[in-house]
C-alpha cells in the first residue's frame, strides 16, 4: 500500500506494538501486586511496612496503566537526523529498556507542542494520530521544514485542534494533551516556584492548561510532590466531576480535588449566602474577628472566687488568673492546647495555698495528691473553664452569628446593619463562605488532642499485652525453635492493612501542607478563601487560573493585583492566554462587546475559528413581555435534533435563576413528546455535567461547555446578582451555536 492508506497501516502497526507492551506491563504489575498481597500481615513491623509500600506502589502503577488506555499514542515527530519519535500519555520502553514512547511531559516531547514553521528546530514533520479505541482512524500532518523531502501523497488532515473542537461535547472534560498549543505549553512547563496566575478569556483552555500543568509538575518534580501531594480546588462538585478523568488519563492519580466548601474534613457546607453576606464573610477583617473571639474566651474574673476542696478553702485570685493567662499565651500554642499550660499553672498556684495553711512545705508526693484533688473538684473545674474555656471552632463561629453581643464584641468595625445581615439561628447549615472563617478558627483554637493521646496510649498498652502473650506462648510451648521471636509472633496476631496514599492522608488532614495547589475559577474566591488556601501551601507554589471579567461573586476578584498582592506580595507572576479555541469568533466578538460596554476588565481575545450561523438573536415578543416558554422549548428541541447524538452532543438552556425550574419542566415535557419519554430521560440526566440536555442558571454553567446554548432574556441576566459577568459567562459556553431569545431590548454591545 502507498499514500495515505499505507501511512495508516504503518501507524496502526506501531500503535498495536505499543498496546502489546502496555498489556504486558499491566500483567506484570498485576502479578507483583497479587504476590505482595499473598504475603499477608506477617513478619516484623518493618516487613509489614515494606509490604504495604510495595502494594501501594503497584496499585498506583496499575491505576496509571489502566487510565491511559484511550489514545495511548497521539503524536509523532520526524526529525532532521532521520529519527522518528512517538509521543503519548506515558513513557514506554521495551524489554531491553529502549524507548518506544515518549511521555508528553518529557523535555524530548516539547518540540511536539512548540515547533513552528518559523522555528522548526530539528523537526521536519509533526503528525497527530487520531484514534478510536486501539484503532488508528486518521492522521493530521504538519510539515515544518519546507525543504525536507516528504511524500506529498502521504500527507493528511485538516488540523488536529480544529477537528477536536468540532467534535460533539460529552458529559466529561477531555484532556488536550494531543492538541496543546505553544502558548499553552509554555505555561504548562513554567517553573514550579511561586504563584503563576493564568488569566484568560472564555474558551482559552484555562482549566485544561491548569490540569496539564499539575500532571507535568508531578512528572518533573516527582520526588518533591509525591510526598506532599497536589491540591486541585474547583468552583463546585459538579465541576470536579466534570474534570475528574483528566488527570488519570494523563497518568496521574495521586491528586486531591475539592471545593472551598469541602476544604475542612468533617464539615459539609450545604447552605447558600446571598451576595452581601458572602461579601462580608469574605473580608480579611475576620482574621481580627476570630482572634478577638478567641481572646474573649480567656477571661480574668472581676472578683476572687472561693472554693472548698477536701475541707480546705482556696481562693482563685484575679491576679493569679491574669498571670497564668499571660504565661499560657507566651507558649504561642493555639487556645485549646495552651489551656493545658494555664490549668497546670493555676493548679500549682492553688497547691501553694495549701502549703501555706500550716507553713510546712509539701513533699512531691503530697503536692501531686493535692493537685489531683484540685483537678478533680467540680467547682475548681468550673472556675477554670470560665477563665479559659475550651471550645470547638464550630461553636465559636456559630456563637458569633447567633449571639449579637459576641459579634459586637469581636467585630466593632462592622455596622449594626452588617451584623444583622450575619445573624442566624444556632444549628443553621454551614455555607461555603463560612468554611474559611472556620478554618481560621481551627488555626487559632487548635484541636484538642487528648482523645488522640488516649488512643495512642491504649494502642501502646494493647501492644504490650500482645508481646507479653507472645512471650508466654513461646515459653510454654517451645514453639519457634529460636527462629520466631515474640515481636514477630505479636505482629502476626495484629494484622494491619495497607498504608494510606499521600492523597488519602492529605484529604483527611486539615493541617496538611501541599507541594502545589491548583485553583480554577479563581476569580470567585474571597480574600478569606485565599488565606485558607495559602495556609495549605507554605512554599506559595500555586497555579491560579481565572478571568476577572467573569467574576460573579460579590466577594471575588476584580483585579488580580488587589486580591493577591496583600497575601503573596511579589511572589506571583501573570501569564495570559489570548486565543479562544472553544467559542466561535462571531459569538466571542459579540460577548466581548457586551462586556466592554459594561466596563468589565475583559482580556483581548482572538477566536481560533468561526462557525457559519453561530449566533442567532430572536425577538420573541414586542415590548416588555416575557419570553414565552413555547419559544424556549421550540428552540431547545430544534438544537437537540441538530447537535445531540447517542454518545455526544450537548445543549443547554441558560435562563435567569427564577425561571430555571419552570423551563426545565417545559423542556423535559417537550423532549418526551419529540423523542419519547425513555430517550428524553436519558438525555436529561440528573447531574448537569452528565446531561446532554439541561436547563441552568448562568452561574451553574461556569467551567462547562456545550455544542449549542439557548440564552433566555439577556437583559434580565445582566440585572441579576452576578451582573454582566454572568451574561458574559453564559454567552461564551457554546462551541457551535448560540440562540438568543429576548422580549426586552438586548444589552448594549449586541
């Protein structure tokens, strides 16, 4: 075979060889994992630790090998020295350790993303392999060295990037590893140190760049980051489900993904704050508020307090309490942990009073007995608790909201009206805005470790009992013949499970510090949310992606400089993405005009492509009447028939929040009539990131993309809580078509 058919057959043979090697590695890894597990929970503690470490390593390797099944090989470089280099999701070597496939993150793969006709380096031709499953279905060729002798009949393709964008959307984000562009690649491979802010308009690939950067950093700085982990923070759980397969498909599985609302283990933020309340809770003022609230739980009594213990009278003097509080504070421990120092100091001062009754000094044994009597006395405990109250972060913050005098005492900077806005009943659900405030409280209060210490002591006692039992068994039976000692036998009595991965340990530990943090839709975060994140990455190594023109939160950023400089000082740098790959040019240009007319700080944006008929604005009724539901239904069903297939294609109706529920019912009913109830149910899955047809508010579309969007009454959206930022977001979700339905006049810029 010659020409394109021959090239396809050749590449298929290469890809088949790669998959054979992948299957061999999977089998080898599975066998090693099985053998490690068969060893069981035996041997010394060191042996068990080594076994668990190997099990974890093989489990991670197996997950990595399974995750790269789809599009294992996607690129080829023909070099000027005649060599050929294939690029894929992971690196592969043959049995003799010769390179077969270059990991996309390796320095040797940079040319695949950065070489151009103007600066080809040593690349003659770049080829993209289009695959479905394990079959090569197409080739996309770019000749970079125009003087090279290349068979023109063997060239194929219209451009891998544009072909990828023309494909129907699915309910999950896919990686862009085969189509990374030069400006994206420079950001992905940027240095680990400091905070990198990636500003980019809609459709520029900010999220994809951030995730690919996380995968690259884990590859390039494995030793550092595999111990500390990488944290990915997204705007919603729906968004995290939308992106959840990207990193595994790139060969990385050890990443913690969360939202700000889920940042604290054991705290569920299910409530929602209105705009002004969210803005107030996002202020850095809460650093002072929480500190004052904690100090208010360390109080000196106004008058001496008399207590009687075991027939003796003691006096808790205010000056002694003040001195003990001052000494405890000088330990610089959190409130709940410093309390132990305060109590110990006060009990010692009270014990000194006992000595003074008869003037004779107490022996160490007698003094310890007196201290224990004092510690056990209820009246003493009550008096010391009043002076230094142990309290949970949840109780501290809840009291601020529920008790006006507490908030007035801790936050005199807030007006009475602002404090009323913050008021709520005890037990009300936590909101996302509460979580950074709770995190601040955790930091200043600390966690009472008495339970953990008690459990550790219990485990130590149980271990001692196991050892004693093992010694008795060996002594009584003569078992072991000198080959098995008591430690080994005790270890076999107490089987242990595999150790947790870095990601699992990090997700369960509020105080965990990460090696790198990735923040998506970062413009929505409040100053307090940033404070909570910076606390988790002491090195300030961060990838921050967002667009200040899309900020809809009242507490969010309108300027990166004003938001980040107070926290990071000069430890951040800015990179911009300037090309929109998702949004058709006609739609992107219109959205930018609307945003600029409302004075939003939009970045200059160039669309990589245009689609004929991509924007259609329809006035549905004259005057101020509302857009009728049947107009929305007709437009939505028409787009479903045009863009939605069995496996791909997504259509969204984006409407003002007050109309979403009603329109969702109307669209569902019309779909059932048009395609049948069963098919309509399949298309409109429960989760927005899974549904091929969905009705959403503008804010719910953040980070998502659709083939076609029906936008209902733009003027009403622009007047909502998120303003024109929400409208800008909604307008830039489609990859193919935007249909605008309006009864009112369109906002300026259309």
